[in-house]
C-alpha cells in the first residue's frame, strides 16, 4: 500500500511550496515513490535542527498574524498533497510560551486567531473537499501545558472569544460558529508530553471525548526517565545539549511536582532529590530503546492498552515523532536514522495491529 508521511514544513519551506511548480514537483516525487502526506508538523516556524532553538521554537505564537498566515499556507499545501477523500491534520504551538502571556487580552487574541484559522480551514474544505484539522500540542512550560489547561482554554476562551469573533466577523450564528471551531480545532496528543506530566493516556483521551474536543493526531514518542539523587543527575549529564529545550519534571513524596525549565537548571535539583523520586525529561528518545537500570524511556506508559486508547480517541492520524537523533549521546547514535525510524514504526505496529 502507499506509505503515509508526516511532513515538517517551516515557514521557508511553506513559502517555497506555495509556488505551484515546486508543489507539483513534490507531488510527482511522492507519487514516484508510492508515498502520500497526511499530516504536517507546523509547530517550528523557523529552523529546527543544527542550531540553538530552545524557547524560540514557540515564536511567532498564536497572538500573531505570522503564525496564522503560515498555518493557513500550510493547510493549502497539505490539501494539494492529500489523496482523494482523505483528511489532513496539522500540529501547532500550544498557544504560546507561558512566560510570554501576561494579560487576559493575550489569551483572547490567541482564541480569536485560532477562530480565524478555523474559518480559513472551512474555506479550504469548501474549495478542495479536504477536511484539515489543527491540533494544539500541549507541552511543558507552555500556555497550554496540561490536559486541564487545554480543556480550560478551549471552553473558556476558544468557545467564548473565538465564537464571538466568528459571529461578528462572518455573520455566523453562535451555534454555527461553535460547530466550526469544534470541526477544525482540536488537540494533538504527544505521548512524551503526557508522560512528562504524569498523565495517563486513556484518561487524557477520555477527558477530551467528554468535552467533545477532537483528537486530531497522536504522536507516539517517549520521554527520558530516571531517579533522583546524584546517580540520576550524572546519568542525565550526557543529554545536556544546547539545541533544544529540555523541560524536566519530577514527582517525589512532596504533594507537588518539581519543575525546571531546562536540563542545566534541573541537574542540581535532581541531585538533591531522594532516590525514590521519579524524574522525567523532555528529551525524545527512540520508542524501541529499552534503557538500563538508571535511565529508561517512558514507553512503559504505552505498553498496555495503547490500542484501546487509540480506538477510543477516534483519531486516525498517528505519527512516530523522535526528532533528537542528531543530539543523542554517541552510544545511542550507533543505529542509522533510517533504521531507527523503521524500528519505531515496527514498535508501534506491534502494539496497534
């Protein structure tokens, strides 16, 4: 059968493939190799590999026209690539970086721009007969960080300020405006991020179903896990690299979670924790990696019940999403990237089929 791909399109690539000739070349390339694109990662706007990214990956955020225009441009490209009758999905920044949101007007502005995006996706579907859905991807240290954050933003901002904007700007009834938002705006669940928050995937999916928030895509991925104390901190040191932001969250006997924005900040705090503490780091490790006594992946959260959870989500778009191969410690880079990706897909298929 044709093989499905998830594309990573930054703003520069989106500009390039907005040229009909370049887009036709891409369509021909996919057809030649019996491939098709069904989803796009439109989270990183700029460069994402080989240089300092950190929190700049969230710029521009959903307060800006730049983020809206880029996302609509990506939807046009994806609509041209989708097979006949297929639906598409796009994952995006979870609103903004939390520290940048200082007032209620920031939240309202994000909701209005997402509503404008829903209307734009409606126009795409009208013109092409392809329904494309946008999924905000909750992530540590972002405005939408947890499942509860997503539920609150969707209910109290998107279905209020967003609906109001569509009513005023497009003349829709409140009922039609809400239906438009619910059709085109949902959530992208990254299983690395849910593990970081100590959230259960079945519970997360049940929460979104209860609130009628569509799960547009599930990214199957694993976080890095260790224990507190000096041994845990020392084991994490080789993962302390300068390109990506590696948020760290730990659970111990305290009634609250310990949170650090990045791994350099976390290492002294992890060393000070007791050995019973469960420490998780936003460092995507391959799904097939089994780890050892001190370091391990969070794939144990996915080993049982993954298929049932996916079925209940009614989500048809799944993607293996490890992007950190270039910055893994040398001993974890022995397997070539193409073999690693194939091994991740085999890992997923074994648990889903």
